[in-house]
């Protein structure tokens, strides 16, 4: 079984609101860790291999190596100046092309969202581009080989899906506790294992399909929201203060 | 600093930090107070390679370099110095001498289980009457057929309460003075191997530091490291690496104290402003940050020299001296910035203060370090 996990190097710090994609300010998206964990557990149970794929700048290399340290077998970086400015649609165009380049595959896993942009769109859009079935927010995966049984929790219901392979899933962050990389894994990932770098030409893409050119999204403006906070003192004995607080929260529709 | 490191080292730091914040931070204060060794975390660390950081993979280790080692010790010590001490002593003065001076058979016998953390190592040099003066030890190993009969009273043994594999410094030739000292490996469980009571320590309380006695303990002659008479040479070589680890430990403690002090100074209000606005507090923060940074650079330099197979003995001694003196000063200032709360167990800085103090004492006191450094400078 060949599982591809799409991961992202996210920005952990933006001093004074400016994003610098520098390796010391980037980390493996925490929501991708459970996806990688699920892939490794499936591989341990059913055999096969795990490939991690990311689209990003050269600094994303460290993130891929961390995934190798955790246990992935192969790491692929889709990196090209033409990719700069890609929105979620262009990103899924690029990722689906890279996934096709890495075919055959049985399963593609994504995190449910990213720490730094939080759209949750890239997984589903990539599945549509690849024309394969997709379930979002998967909590339990079973039923190999041949097909897949996936559980997903929404609005207090547990849904069960059966999917043909190849398929794509986004993984619910609580579905698996990610493992730590062994220190020996870190040594191997950085000293011994390769990271393959692909250009868009190698995966059959044209510069106008990706990057700014391939992105219909136009950001008009972006500014930080200033929240107005007011402080109100509640007087009285502790018991009457508590009553007063509860009443105000009920009145405001926040509890009750 | 981070930008000057390799990606491997940054990733390692992040991974160790994530592990320690999750596994050790919630229990760090409690294991200190209860003087409890947290086996539940140690087992996980063993599985992840923390007990064979620089041991090659073929022998069950992680195969990392000395800079990685320093970063790992620093990050563990930032959360729990007592566990940093356990890992540092095990790696540097127990496993390393076996790797460097042991025969292939000895390496194959002891290193893999030590590197996987299935066995814990200890370094037994200090005695009641021999501390700084290592040449003054009284322990003896008398040759008898194919065994040594060892009699030793070793004190202040880090990891002593749990160690399986102990490097014992003893006299094989009582007439030969400093040249009559050797290292034999004694294993816990051997007849005559007695583990003493835990020391009730000021800091580093989660480490089972205790005495170990060998009473007519018979150890196979094949447990001799290298040959007879080179014990002090082995000890000094081990301490070169060990001191780098203690330097890294001091940096980790000081870093933790600095972070707590900054956090507190931002939040504590006096005279109508956060105390971070008072210049006296700012002066302390500036001195703390500068000291920690300088100490870190010195420790990493010693490690980088070792990785390049260049001499690093003087640099390691200087790093240990400076980092330990810095850590005691920085933790003292962190207590000061916290005022009365710094003197209370409600905040972690009093633990950092207690833990930092011993870094100026063990693996060679500051005074001994100054002698060593002066000698090497004056001989240049
Ligand atoms: C928590 C802890 C863990 C330890 N772990 C270990 C371990 O794992 N293995 C081990 O073997 N030991 C260990 N030790 C022992 C430690 O290494 C010794 O305490 C240290 O070497 C100092 O020896 P001492 O305590 O006998 O002090 P002394 O040597 O008696 O020194 C007393 C004072 O005299 C000074 N002094 C001594 N000689 C001179 C000189 N020539 N010139 C100037 N000043 C001098 C010293 O600097 C010190 O200030 C540990 C100690 C502690 C507290």
C-alpha cells in the first residue's frame, strides 16, 4: 500500500505582522502530525510505504526531513518560483499534479487544516482535481485491502463511509496521538536520506496554471481586528457576585 | 543563535523541547519535591535514543554529533535539570569511556543495552576523602586469579540508586601513586555490590544520587577498561566530554530562569507599571540574557570542536566554568525579580536556583577548572 501524506511547513512567528518563511520560524503543521501518524499506523498494519509531499519554498526541506525522522520513507518537495502566490485552488492543482507524478497510490491523507491559514480547503479540492472519493475529518480508518471504511464524527453523529481506493481523507486532529521522532531518526533523516525536489515542469504543469496566474482569489485588504474590551466590576459577597455573574451570562445568551 | 545552527540541530531542539514540555514539565516540580526518579518518562526516553545520543546506530545509539548532544542536554535541563543530569552523566562519563577505551568485546557487551536505556550507567570516582584530588582515592582492586577483588566506598554517585553498569576508579597498584589507578566495570547485582541511601540533596533531587560500596566484590578481570594504571587518563578524557554536558545543563537551567523572569516581569505590577519598566529590572534581564547567550556559544563551540576532531579540552573547561557561574548568577537574579514569590515553591525559580548551584561543584569545581584553564593558558 502506498500512502501519500500532504504536509505543510507553517509559519510559527510573524514579527510585527510580517511573514518571513525562514527555516527557524517554520514548523511542521501540527494538524498534519496526526495524518502522518495515521499513515504510519496503517503502513505498520498493512505494509507498504509512506511518502510525504509538500509544496513550498526551499526552507520546507526541514519539515520534510522531520517527517522522514518520524518515519516516512520518501520525501518530495514541489518547489518552483512559479508557485509563489498560489491560493488554495492553485495549491490543489499543483498537489494533484505531483500526486499523479507519484502514482500509483492507494490513499492520500491531509491534516484537517493548517495553523497559519486555516481554510481546510486544500484536501477536498485536491481530491476533486484527482477525481477520487474524499471524506473529511476521519477519526477511524479500517477495511483494507481493496476498499476503506471510514468513520467521521459530525454534529453529534457518527457517520460511516465505505470508499473505493484510491481515496483521499482529511484526518481529524484527535484521531491519533502523533509519535515523537527518535533521535536516531533525526540523524538518519538529515545525514542519510534524500529529499527529492520537483519543479512544476517535471509534474507536467504550466506556469499559468499555478501561482498568482492560477489563483482566482484576490485579497482586497487585510488588517488586524482590534477588539474593544471593557471591564466591569461585580460587587458584593462572593455568593452574590457569583449569582450576578451567572445571571448576566444567561441574559447575554452565553450559557443556560 | 538558531539561524547559525544546521537544520538538523534546530529540528532536534524542537523535538526534544516538545517531548520535555509534554512529558517532563507537568511533573518536574513534583519529582523534585518527592525526590522521585520518573521511570515512566525515562523508559520513553530510552526508546527514543536519549541514552545513546552519540553512540553509532550499529550499537543501538542515535548516531548524532556532539552539538546535538549539547542541545539535547540543554533542552532536557531547561525543564528538569535532574533528568538532564541523569542523561548527561550516563552518556558522557559512563557510555563514552567504554566506547573510547573498551575492547570490542566490552563494547558489544555493555554499550547496546546502555544506549537503548535498558541499563543505566554511573561514574564512581569521588570518595569521602577524595573529591577534587582524584589521585587520592583509596578504593582497591586486588588481582586474584581471573577476578579483581574490589573494595570501594564511592559517594555522590549520580544515577547511583538505579545504575546497572558502574565505572569504578580504584587502585590496582597501591605503590604506584597516580599511575596505579585503574577503571573496572562493576555491575549491580554482583555479590558485595551495595547501594547506599539516597543523598538528601539541595537540588537535582529527582536524580537518585547515592553512595555505592563494594565489599570484597569479585569482578572478572575482563571488566578492566584499557589497561591497569591509566584510570586517571580515562577519567580526564571522560570529563572533557562530561564538562561540555554540564555546561549545556547550566545553559538549560539559566535559559529556563531567564524565561520565567521575563514572563514575571511583564505581568507583575508595582508603582503602577509592570516591573519590566523599572530600569533595575531591565539591567538584570540584559545581564541574564547576555550571560546565557555567551555561555551557550561557548558550549556549542566546545561541541563543534569535538565534532571536527579538534582539541576541545580547554574550551570544554572554559564553557563549564563560565556556564555554571552564569547559571548560578542568572537563577539568583530570577529569584530577585520574583521578589518574595521567587523564594516560594509556588514558582519554579527557586528550583532552578537550587539546581544551578551544583553545576559549579560537580565534574570539577570552579576552582579546579580555573587551575586547569590557567595551566593550559600558561603552557601555550
Ligand atoms: C549532586 C552531585 C552529584 C555528583 N555526582 C558524581 C558522580 O556521578 N561521580 C563522582 O565521582 N562524583 C560525583 N560528585 C562529586 C563531585 O564531583 C565532587 O563533590 C567534587 O569533585 C568536589 O569534591 P569534594 O566534594 O570532595 O570537595 P573538595 O575537593 O573537598 O573541595 C572543597 C573545596 O576546596 C576547593 N579545593 C580543593 N582543592 C583545591 C585546590 N587544589 N585549589 C583550590 N581549591 C581547592 C574546592 O574547589 C572546593 O571549593 C557529585 C556531587 C554532587 C553534589
